[in-house]
C-alpha cells in the first residue's frame, strides 16, 4: 500500500520509462482519493484489531470487512498505478522491497516478544501485512504489459480462479494473493475517471448503501459455516476442503462480491475530509506499523470485564486516534529509515 502522494497523474506507464515513481505529486491532487485511501486503511486496522473478539457480531463485522476492504485497496492501487508518471524497476524495488525486508525482520522480533520465545523466521512467507508490498511490486512491474492485453479483466478473473486450484500456489512470496487479487488491480488499471460520476448519482448511492447492508447481513448469516479464509485468496481449494468446481464457484462468488462492494464504495466516496485525507497520505506508515500495536492482543486477547459491544466502540475510536497520530508528519519523518532506503544513502553523504 503506497500513499497517493507518491504518484503523479500525467501519462500512462511504459516499460521504456526510467522515471522515479516516488517523486512528489503535482500541486493539483484529488483529496477525495486520499480520503478513500484513509478510510480503507482505518478499516484494515479495525478489522485486524477486532480479530481476537469471538462473539458472532464481531466475527460477522470482520468477515464483512474482509469482503471488500482489500479488494477496494487493490483497486485503488491499480487506479493510482495507471495515473503514475513512469515505470522504474529500481524505484519500485526501493519503494516496496526495502520496507518488506525490514518489516519481515521486525515482525519476527515482535512475534518473539509477544510470545515470550523466539519465533521461527519464515523469509519466503510474508509476515502478516507485508504480503501487500510483494504483491504490489509484482502488479506494478507487470502493469505496462497488463494494459496492452486484450480483454485483460476477464482474463485476470480466469487466472485468479485457476490459481486457486493449484496446490503449488500459496502464501510463499505472496504468489497466491498476487494472482488471487489480480482482477481488482486490473479493474483499477482500466478504470476511467468519467465512471466515478456515473456511480455517484443519488439512486446508485442508495443502492450502494443497501448493498453494504445486505453484505453485512450475509456475513452474519454465513459466518458459522463459511471460513474467513476464502476471502484471503491465498489458499488452494483443497486446503479449504473444497473440490475444484466447488472452490472455483466460491472464488468466483468472492470476486463478484468484492467487485460489487468496491464499486459501491466508489459510489459512496468522492467526499473529502482533511483528517481522513491526511491519514490516506500517510497510509503506508499506518499500514505497516499497526500490527505491532496489536501483537499483544493476538496472544492475550481482550479483557472480559467489558462487553464485546463496548470493545467494538473503544477499538473503533482507538483506530481513528492511532491512524491520526501515526500519519502525522513527525512520525512519518521518524520512520523514514524503516520505509525508505534513500534515507540511508542521504545519511552516508551527510
């Protein structure tokens, strides 16, 4: 997940370009996109934070969020990639692979401290949220060619469904998720700005709100029988105890649900909030740092002294406060050594 501030909307990507993709953005920026990213990163944090809660309402809300928050995030990544001013493997590697390596190590340390013993390093399996950095690197590397493939969106859906039937494709190097979520990235790549306005008519917005309400009801009804893992898109159908045809049909349904809810989110956004937009600009820092605040809850859970409804309210408020604090420019500047390899080059020169 990269912040919209790292992208500039000029011309399409080309593999012949050697332009840095992390240059400053132009003066004119779409704050509504920043706000949408900020909203989504807070939903990611919230969904992870309420994970230890075991009551059916909390589990249903978690499942509901997993139906759309990552599909929508991948969609926005594809859209912003199309708006990027250039394509540079070196810049992409520095922007995404450097923090991946750093945070892989930090996750081992944090997991060891939380468990009270040394956690086993898994260098080929991304730790918790770091998978997105690897997948985004692959998607952006492939973007110039993806935009030239005829009928690329239905083809990407076929690839995602077929990948779920191959046991050799899984969490290693985030290959399963890279192929599983590919249709949402491609949807962002082929998206046209004029479509935003079409989705934001009053009637479609009412229908979008109803769609989200229906999805929440569906999550509540199906939670006892439907594993949350089907929304992660990285396990093969056999691991989920499905035959190929059953698994393929379920994945097609998951992709369709994620796509519809992503479009519904597009319909209901378009507004701008200064606070939420700032969180969107600092989304990478929020995304990569929030697991370290949650490791203790993964081990010990939450106190039973408070009812689950109270915890949901408290966690929602804490999510907003955490995202606001961590996206502050002081924190962003302080974490540069973890996020940006160029900080180290600058330190050596000085």
